[in-house]
C-alpha cells in the first residue's frame, strides 16, 4: 500500500495541478486580463511588429511563482509536484498558444484536423473581436467547438457578423 501511494500521490498532484491551471488560466484570463489586468493583456490583442508583448509579463509572473514553489518544496516536499504541474501547463500553453496559434516561431503550421485544429480555432475565436469586451473562449487546453463559440459570440454581439476568414471550418 505504501509503495502505491508513493507513486500515486505525486501523479495526482501533477495531474491535479495541470487541471487546476487550466481552470485558473481560464478564470484569470476572463476576470483579470480582460478586467483590471487589461493594461498588460491589451498588447496581446493588438497587431504589432515587436517580438515581445507587455502581455508576456503574465508568463513571467507564472514562472516566478512556479520557481518560488520549487524553492519552497525544500521545506514541504509535495510542493515540488505542484510546481512541476504548473510548469508542465506553462510549457504546453506556450507551445500551443504562442507557437501553434500565434506563430511566434519561424515556421507556419496550421492544424487541419483533430484536437489541435479545435484548439487553434477556439483561440482564433477569442481574437475574432477587437478590444476587451464581448470576447469568448478564455480557456485554452479545453477548447469548445468553433460552431458553439461562434454562436456565443453572436449572442454577445447581436447584429454583428462573426467572420473567421480562412479559418472557417
Ligand atoms: Zn484575451
Ligand atoms: Zn492569444
């Protein structure tokens, strides 16, 4: 029994932290970044030529927090696994959000099918309207189907057509 727990507890802590981070990322994106934190996030919703965005500071905040947890795990071991889960989520988010959707890497790859296409379209939907208000799809790893999001977007902004251009499914 002891040996099962030895593996089970770390696995649960990591999986739980990753799941919690998706929830927290969704919540904070809607209520902080599109709320009082818009000052940093705005840069992510505007076209620009610069390599970095003020919005990247949020990634720095998360990285500092995860690092602090790794350090604090010297005193309380379980924190190490929680910090690992947060880091895994950050890496996945970075590859999918900054790489796949926003093409911040030097090649272009647009997923044409399956889960990655769904994630791609859902986040394009987040960027389908200008400004801070009336946006949909604040989460990331769990992505709602594009058709459902388009409907939500239309409900939030009646009378305004929602175009996704070439990304129409
Ligand atoms: Zn946003
Ligand atoms: Zn984005």
